[in-house]
């Protein structure tokens, strides 16, 4: 069994391993004093004292490591929960936006040339106003880009070499008769046909515009 002096030495060694900076300074002084006493302890008891000190140091280090690991795990769990919440929020917002676009597209698609008064001629502003009512807001800019490049919003535009006609330069122009018999003179009929064409062939005006940018035709 270790002597009182040996126990004191153990306490000093452990204090140096696990205490604060100030405590370490004090314990270091105590350890230096006890080291002299330790030298007076028989060799067998010195080994016991040193073994006890190392065991206590290892136990203290294990406690610190466990606490650190627990803290890291809790932080990782909080971070994962926050990321999951953000992902769910973004997914919900995206779903809501897509639902809104589908509703707009459905409402726009239900409109026809009959919903607009027939005129002898139409200005670009009037044609664009029709298109805004017939094309979903999220798709309008892509739709407009294609019309800009194909006809500059001239519903009577004719390609001199190919005969392509109208806002979308349909070839032959008579294809637009599927949207209405007045396809030559009514831009609303042409818009109806062009929108259906983009949706059926590419999925949407924006998908059609992406194809146009890559190929300069659609």
C-alpha cells in the first residue's frame, strides 16, 4: 500500500495533467517538492505511484475525449437538421412555384382567338398583350425571344425563299389552320398554334428557346 507521501505525489501528478493553467503552475511547484520525497520512497512503491498517476491521467483524458466527441456529434446533428429543414423548405417552395406555373399554363391554354376581338390589323403591342394572356408568365420571355428572332412580332411575315409564314414562321403556314381557319389574319390564332407547337414538341416555350439557342431553329 502506497504511503501518504506517495499519495501526495500522485495528486500532484494528476493535478498537472488535468488542472487549469493557474492550477498547473501551483501543482508544478508541488510536484517538484514531492519529486524529492518520491525519491525517498522504496522502488516498489515508486512504481505503484507512477502507475496510479498514469492511470488517472488516462482516465482524465478519456473523459475529455468523450465530452469532445459528444459535442462534435451534437453539432453535426444540429447542422444536419438545419440542412434538412432548408432542403424541405426549398422543395416546398419549388413545388408551390411549379403548381402555380401549371395553373397559369392551364388557364392560358384555355384561351383561344375567340376570346379576342377581331380587327383588320394589329400593332405589335396588341399582339404582345394577347401573348401575355395566353402564355404562362414564367414562360413568356422565352416565348417572346423566339418570336423576336422568327418574325419580330410581324404576324404577316413571309419568308421569300421558303414561304414560311407568320409569327413563328410555320412551314407551310397552313399548318396553323389546326388552331383556326383565320390563321393568316389573326395573331391570336397564330399564338395559340405556336404555343401548342412548343409545348408538344419541346415541353415548354423555355425548352424550345433552349433548343433554338443551340441550333438557331426550332
